[in-house]
C-alpha cells in the first residue's frame, strides 16, 4: 500500500514546490506592498504607519490611490507608458515577424546561425547595450556624424534625450523576446498548408491571413506579452536615453521610493501598474480560451 | 496521338535547381479522364514534375498545357488544377466543413451554393458524421478524405495526388485505392498520381510513366510496363524479376536464342523486330512465370534446367522459392498455393526442375 502511495506523495511535493515559491516570493511581497499602499507616510523607519495603531485599531487609508487619481501627472505618466510600450510592441511585431518567418524558412544550418545571432546580444550586459545606444544617438554620435558626413543634414538632429530615443531603445532591447516565440510557432507550421491554400485559390496575401497568421497567433500573443509587460515598467532605458520630461511610470516608481521616500505612494503606483498589466492579460487569455472552445 | 490523349500536354519541360537537374527535357501527353501515375524512386523528379503541374515550381524550360491552354506561367491559385498533398495539409484551425469549403470561399461563391456543394462532397467521401470536427480529432484515413474532398470541391480539370496512399495502413490502402478509382470514374476528373509504390501505381492507373533521373524510361499501361519492360531499370523497379546477361546466338523467323553464361541451357524467346545475331542482351523472367516440377517437363518447347531448392518462404496465398542451379546461380520462383494442404510441395535441398515458356522470356537490349 505504502509503495503505491509513494509516487502520489512525490507528485504532490513536485507540484507544491512552484506554488510554495510563488507564495513566498510573489504573493507575500505583494501582500506587503498592498499593506504599505494603504498606509500613511511618516518620517520614521520604516517610513509608513503600521497596519494597527497603538490602540490596536485597523488603520487603513485610500489617500494614496485617491492622490494618484487626482494628480494629473500620474494619469499622464501611466498613459504615456502604455503608449510607449504599445508602440514598441507593435514595432517589434512588425520587425520581428518577417525576421522570425525568414529564420523559420531558412535551411537548418543557416537557421541555427541566425538564431544564435538573435540571442547573441544577451551575452553582453543589458546596461552596456543601452549605454552603447547613447554613443550612437548622441548629437555627435555615430548616427549624426554619418548623416552630416553624407550631407543629409548640416547640424545634428536631436535624438538623444527624446521619446524617440526611448522608443528606439525599447524596440531594440525587446525585439528578441518577440522573435523567439514567433519563430517557435512559425517553425512548427507545415509549409504545405500555405501551398494548399494557394492551390485552392488563395493569393499569397490571402494565404498569409487565412493560414500563417492564425497559426502563428499563439506566438504573436506570447511575443507581445513578453515585450509589452517589461517595456511598460522599464526604468533603465528611459533613464539613460530619455530626457527629463520623458517621464515613464518606472521612473516615477523609482523616484517615489528612493528620492521622495514616500513608500505608501510608491506602493500604490506599483499596484496600479500591476492591475494595468494583469487585467488585459486575464481578459485576453479568457477571450482566447473562449475562442478555442467555440472553434 | 488523337486529341483525347493530350488533355495535359507537357513539352520539353526541364527543371534545374542550381546544377542539379530534377526534370530533364520531358514530353508527356495525358488523356482526359485518365488515371495516370508517375512512378519512380525518391529523387527521380516525379514530385518536381507534379509541383510544376500544380504551379508551385516554374519550369526552367518547356511548356505545360491543360485543355488547350498554356498554363506554364499561371500562378497556382489561378490554375484549373487541385492537389492532394502527401501530408494532406488539412488546415488545423478549421473544422471539416470549413476545410472542404475553403476553395469555394476563395472563389467568392455565395453561401447557399457553398453549403450545398460542401454537403455533396462530404457525402461523396462519407464524412457526414465528422463534419464539425477539427483535424486533430480525425484519424489519418479521415484526414485524407478531408484533403480529397477539399481538392475535389472546385471540380478541377485535373486532380494531382502526391503519394495518396503512402500514409495509410495496408487494409485501408486497399479500400481507399478502389474508392479513389470509383470517385474518379464517377466525376470523370483526370487524375495524376505520383508514387514510389509500384503496387499502388499498378492497381490505380490506366497508364504509368516510370521515371528515373528526371526522365521517363517507359510510358504505358500497367500490363505493358510489367510484362514488356523496355529497360532493365523498369523490369527491376516494377515487381521482382530474374535477369541474366547473354548474347544472341540465333535469330529465327519467330524466335531467337540467347546463350547466357549464367544458365546451363540456351534460352529461347519470341522475336521482336530489332534484334540481330551477336547482340548483347539481357534476358529477364518474372518469378511467377517459372514452374517448378519434380520431373523434367516433357514438352520440348520450354526452357528447362535441373536445380536444387535453396530456400523457400510460405506467404499464405503463395510461396516464394529460391532455386539453385548446378553452377550456383539463384533463380527466384513464386507459386500460387492453389491446393489446401499442410504439407510442403517441395522441401529444402530437393532436386527439382525449373522451366518457363519462351513467350515468358523478356529480352532487353543491353545498355538500356
């Protein structure tokens, strides 16, 4: 009997480990952040009021969230972050799809080389790569010098410290995260399917939208999430490449925590950011599941 | 060639991939309503030829006409041709009905017309119970029917089939084979089948083209290909055959005689036109045309030689024998097991006679 039960116990343990991990390193910290967001800032250590005051009364305030709603700066920053992340995601998709398609359709020896080239930038520190873009985008950087040398312009074009620089940085940094899942779903696709569609009267464009695109959809969704989510909270790229007025939510979060030491406000910023990310993802997944069921 | 026999007209078609010549200056006429097979080993160019008919490859040279229209440069989606892929290529994200109706939707037909034609074709291939299933809920045989229905629904002038039976198990193959022939008969569509399986080609086709290294070695009815192979490759590729090298020693009015080093007696064969004394030839005999007997056959016409049973294999409906001649040469013989008996007709190392009739001897001019 015990011999028969043993594998079940092991199965339970293996299943429990990731749950335990999530509980300790995600759910618990989240609960702490949630608690801090409902506190008042004080000059003390830690710099927020405890959950229960001296009399043992529950002390909870929604002031921080109300402040986020009333101060236009936050709404503006959230919107701008969503917009920048969204634009970078779209551009990554537009650039990444043809690249992933090309890799998936190349000969197998060429394929591994091309994939290596996609992954190669990860061998260099993210910070260094973003830093290198400063050298490229500078007023007297490689790009401007080349343009001036070619006579395209006689004075430097201001790219560095603009939203455009952030946009370039985001797209560059997250492009591989778009290409890899797209490649995975395109590589699995049987080329005969596209030919069959053409054989049945679909032009190349129609065959793409009827066959390739729907079959690549899981890859498209995964790629978009992998780009959008980190781009939304990105701190390093706007900090290094953006100007003082190109304020994104990652930067705001950092400033509230470390510059203003307003932990409760920073926590509420973080929670709203999380909601902004989680709600569309849950919605999308449910929509996808429903669609899969309907088909 | 009359008009009937050149519904598909292939003239001087070649296809080069870099230095590699996949199809080498091929001419072919296929008649309306034929069930034509292109038979060959892998890499012989048969699939490339089929893909040129479908429009997925453009010929390097030459032209292809279907029903009097030159389609050499017409893209696949505008050709009156549909193809059943070897992989079936059933769209995984569409159910059976959507798959089958795809071609008509692309033609922009109205919904009523599409629905009624989808119904007809689904009935034809007996898929009614599965019409709203997704491909991953279908068996291999059912997926193949979807592919067939999808290709038939546009009523193409020509249906191309790439190894249609290769992925099916033996019982299903036999069943599907006859069903394909029935459908072809019913609809009168010209079928062009590509296969590496000679049995498939034999049973399905009205005519077969045997292909090797980008060229046709022989085009003819299954019987012609099997009984009158014109080259050693064709003889070997289609079925099993015993071949012996020899020299023509005598040319008579009706028959010729060939002496072979590997055989103890001279071999007689029916005379065909262009043969002369001293010519090097290859003679070939099918295993089922050879008789085994315990006594020397008493007719003086047969080619007969004493031998010993080297090995035998019982296959149920027939038995295969490897017979060893006095000089060690092995001859393969097959024999129908007409009589119900648990005893063996001959045993290992039995002394026997093997013989065949002169009309069974195939003579192939050497070098072919």
